[in-house]
């Protein structure tokens, strides 16, 4: 693909590129927003950014909760944007490309991403398990107890942290295509923990419990993973959304016929068969309004 400033900056075309973390320019600990300096040899990088003496292109990346791991390879999905600081890559989602060399694995483990493992412990783990280290953590975690520095309590801390990191990747892999930002993915992970992907796949409307996830946003996600228009969870959460809107507008209650009409309008927005949707709404919502009253 041939890139130029107009293609990547003005149109904001979504691409995925491979890049290495270099340093943190700015990071907000409260909301996770960060600006990183990264480098890459990927052909998807605009040539006008120019090559450094190391024959690589160095550029700025902006996003939320990106891992600051020295020499860690990331597959970044997003778009180029022009700003007052020049051309920057705005990240929507990312996937860690896990290292395959001993030095790379040791650097990954001691990066601070996994709590309970510092440089000395990382070196001991890699010295013991070599390039199989990540497979051991994934499939035979109890073997980490073979390392003298690691106790049962510390192992629990390591595995919890590793699972949290993996959970974030799984959430972004699953939801990144639906426009869910890293910031929102972090909220999901914090709210549901290791259950996050299972909730998204089987009970997506529970996402409405999280600030920033309105019914319409969650409904689009649910429809994309083939939840049926007449699913009771969809109807129930649609009603709750309408009631919350009415309350925010100053209403103390809604007459059932008004509620049913608003529900039909809301729940038919993404339905191809509006006649069937109206019939379903009329048949199902009276009982649901009693449940949510």
C-alpha cells in the first residue's frame, strides 16, 4: 500500500502496524491516556515522517492503557491523525506480539506489566525455563514454584496480574472491531475481571452496568454478535434505558402505552422486519414492565 499525508491523515484510514515501544512522553495515571514514542519498519508508516540514523521511522502514538514495555512489539490498530505536534498514530486497539527470545521474554516479564516479577526474578525464571517460559506460565503455572524467590502467595499475585493483562488483550481482540476504545475495555476488565469475555459473548447487556456504556452502544455490540432482536435481555434493558431517560427528563412515571410506543421505536431502530418487531414488543413488553417496575 502506498501512503501519503492525505491518505493517512485526512481520511483517517484504519490500519494495523507493528511497532516497538521506545519511551513514554506523557501518561495520565487516572484515565490511562498516554503518548508514546515508538519505532517501526512497517510499510504502513507515512514516509514523510522520515528515517532516523538507525534506518527506522520514529513516531508518536496516542491511546489509552498502552503497555510501556521497553522493546516490546505491539500490533497497533488505528489511524494517522494530524495534530499541532505533527502526524500521530491514534490507537483504537492493540495486541502484544509476545517475544520469542530469552532476552525478550526476560524484558517482558520484568517490564512492570506483571506484578510480582522484577528483573532478578525474571532472569531466574528464564534461566530455568528458557524460551518455554510463557508456555509454562500459561499451561503449568505451578512450576514457577521451582524458583526459590517465588512463594505460593507471590505466585497468586503473578497469575492474577498475568490473567488481567491477558483479559485486556482478549477484550480488545473481541471488541476492537466494534469501535470500543482501550479506555472502555479497561472499564470492562475492572468491572467483570476474568469473566469479561464470557459476559460479552453471552450476556452483553450487562455492560449497561458500566458508566459510558449506554443501551444503544451495547445493543450494537450485541447485534453484531448475533443476539436476536426479541431476546428478553435486550427488551428488558431497552425498557430500563427508556425509563432512565424519562427520569433524567423530569418524569416520575410513564403510562404503559407511552412506554410501549417508545420501546417499539427504540427497539426497531436496528430491526429489518419492523412489523415482526412491533408484534414482539407488544406481546413481550407488558410482562417485562411488571418485572422492571
